[in-house]
C-alpha cells in the first residue's frame, strides 16, 4: 500500500514557505509522501525542505505590480496552472492539499476543490490574505496562527504558526539579560531584509553611550544594495557588526541575542516567540491589510515587544528606546519570558493531527463535520 500523499501549496515569500517547510518536515518523518506546489519564485526557498521531496513548479501570477498588458495575461497563467494541477492530481491522487496563501497556491487549491480532495488553508497573519479569503468558505478547514476576526467559527481553529525544526531546536533557550558584557543585537527585516532597518538602526546605535557601543555585537541582515553603506556606518562608529544580505542560521542568532529588531511578519514573530526573546518590531507600512501591525500587537499586548510605526521609527527615538532597554535587565528578562507564552512549539503537531484526522474522516463521509481541536487561548 502506498504512503498517503500530501500536497503543500505555497509560494512568493518566506512567510508562506517557512510554515510549509515545517509541515513537510513533520509529515515526511511520519511516513507521508509530501510534494510542494509553488512557482519559480517560491522555489528559491526550497533548499532546506526535506531532501528528495518533489517540487512542482506550477504556473500562476498576480495582478499586483503589473502593467495593463501584464494584467491581461494573469487569468491565462492561472488557468494553465489549474490545468497542470488537475492533471497531476488525477494521476497521483493526493490524500490532502494544504494551502499557505500567496498567489502560487491558487492552482493547487482550485484543483483540489474540483476533485473534492480534503483541503485545508493555513493563515499565518492576523488578517486573511487575498487568496485565503477567496477560498476560506470553500475548504474543509482554515487553521490560523493569529486569529483573524473575519474567520467563521464553523470551519476554523487556532493552531499557531508552524515553525521549522531549526527553530524548535532553540525553543525556550536560556536568556541572558543585558549587562556590562557583550550584548548581541540581531537586526532582521523579513526573509529579504528591509531598507528602513539599514537607514535607521546603525544611526540609532551610533547615538548610544560609548560604554554601550563598546559592548555591542550586531548581526545585521541588509539588502545587497544596502550592504556596503551599512558596513561603513558601523565601522565609522567603531561598532562591532557582522552585515550580510542573508543569514542561514537566523534561529541560532535569535537564541544568542539579547534583543531582536525586526519586521513583524508572521514567521518572524513566531520564531522570536518560540525561542523567547525581547524584540523591537516595526510593522511594514505598505502591507495592504496592515497585517503586520496586528502581528506586532499580539506581542506588545503581553509586554514581550516594543512596536514602532514607521513614521515614528527615527534614529533618535530608537536610540532612546534601546538605551532604556539596556539599562533594564529585569524588564528584558520579563519580556523574554512573556514571549514564550506566544510560542508555536505545538503548532506543527496540531496541524499534522488535523491533516490526518480530516483524511481519515473523509474516507467515511463526503463532507464531514469535524469538531475543532481545542483552540485554547486565541493568540
């Protein structure tokens, strides 16, 4: 008898791909066949998926950022992607399809609904993304990491945001509060860096006292085009800094940090909370649904993070905030402990249980009424 087949549909950014990777790791370890349906952009994030896992590059497209002529081609590309998925699903007969949002998931989710394959969506943010919103009432279940108010309770439940094994390895790592010794500060801006971090953070750190600057050990993820100027800024102020356009060991760096300065994408927030670190979060102003503000609020509401709106994120205000943080070790330690109350350490298990249960019940009835897993406290 063949192992059951799970298709994960995700793409676009690390925010969609990292939770998919977490589920892939768990289900492969449980004996399932797992395939990933994505586009060429999403395929860039597949390097750390389980070895030997098949990646299906499926046609898809988004209307965002395209010219008028480019937008005319979008329906055709999506239609072709759906056709590709329909043929592949007919040949391989997946047991379940799980979508993580982003336009590359459209073909696989559409094909799953046409073939009546058990289907789950996972929404990482506090607001339903456009693709998940389109399909939310048509699938069997919508799992969420931060409770979107627009979800109906009939087919939704809280699972938290699945985090990868590389993050779980550092779950609840011991925290050393700031003091008169080397202080690790990690600066990240999502999976691809953020220009505002390069504009503000080095200048803000340069305004700290000489004693604080002497203790700093900064790891700063900058966009390739910003890297040289960021290195120069730190060097001019004698701040010990490692600057890179990509860190392949972010979970370890989070675990070693006294403070994390980051965007508030769902995956970044989940990683920070699971490891348990104080953070300064800067929600992306241009986020269409302001989902990053809601993600940040989930942490500031429990006093585990400090949040800046972009218009208030100035070098002077940030410098004062960091100086106050460095002078308050007891508060820093309390923030680290509070962050762990939002930990996603059980999210992968909850998602895998939901997948297995849905597939089992679908074998018996065409459209089962599944009782939600205990939601616990909505986060």
